[in-house]
């Protein structure tokens, strides 16, 4: 299994390299499925040896081959995170249906884009969220049988989306962005109940903790806007795999 995880990690590095293109080019209103990659500083087209995930960053000592400017650390970070996420998905999905594994890898790719696009640009791409919603709904309808099994995730999606929409209106569009509302619909559909509850709790808890740490460190003030999408995605990953266990733990220790 160890060799398989390494192979999946390497594949994840290459997928992460493509996700970098998606993250950056959508923000620049460029087509991400065509055109050569280029240096962000000097605009020089990159040679294939400059594009090997992680390896090129190390080989070039983190600098562009042509203008010697620093390569944004975001690029290898997204690659490594994607590789680790892919390896973890295979680890926790070992022995399960290949359709489930493929679905999880595809959705994980969408979530990585959502995470880093919001963290880097303070943007949530509808062009990413809506396909993720369609893929999730299609999987649950055609591969999980649909029917009554759809009631839970659909209700969770509606509840979570409307909950965030209410906060969006209540805070006069300043506390949350509409992108967070879109993510809410997606996570509710993806996780269902009770994992959605766990995800919401974790996202607000981690968001509050990070906000406090930033204020104590002098990096933010009380009204400084903080991207909430990354906390939603991080909590979604945790609840995706451990939602039921975490829900049972909280219920046992806090409510009984």
C-alpha cells in the first residue's frame, strides 16, 4: 500500500500543478485549458523542465530560470497539498468502490481550488462550485441510487445554503460573501446530516481561533475581513471522513 500511496501522491502533484493554473487564470480572466504556462514576473513562456511539479521549484531554487525573480510559494504549496489530499483519500478509501474513490478525488480537486482561490484572491469561483454541485448530485442520484437517500443531502444543502444566505443578509454582505453561500449549498449536499453540522461547527470554531491569533499577533483588527472559504473547506474535509465519529463524540460528551 505504501508504494501505491507514493504513486498517488506524485499524481496529486501533477493534478495540483494544473489546479494552480485554474486558480490563477480564472482570477485573471484567462482561459485555463489552453495557452502555455509563463512566468508571472517576466511573462516568459516556461520550458517543460520548469513545469515538473515540486521538482522544478527545488531544481531552480525557487527562482525563475529567465528573470531570477522568486517563484510564488503558492505554486509548490498547492501541489504538495493536493498530493497529500489524494494520498489521504486513497488511504481512507482503501477497499471501497472505485467509483467512490474517483468521486472523492474529483471533489477534492474542486475543494482545493475553492480553498486556495479564496485564500489567495478572496474569490469563490461559481465556475468551480456549480460543476462540483452537479457532480455531487449526479453521483448521489445515479451511483448511490437516489430515492430516499437523496432527502438527507438535499435538505442539508438547502438548510446550510439558506443559513449562510441569512448571515449574508444579516451582516449586510460584509460578514460573509455570496461565495460562502454557494459553498454552503455544496457542503450540505456533499456531507449530509450529521456531518454538515460537524463541518459548520468546526469552520466557525477554527475561523474564530485564527481570527483571535491574528489579532493578538497584530496582523488583523476586529473588523478586518478574513476569507471564510478556507475554513469551510478544511472543516468539510475533516467532516467528510470523520463526521459521524466526531458528531457521536460531541453528542456523548456535551449533551449526555
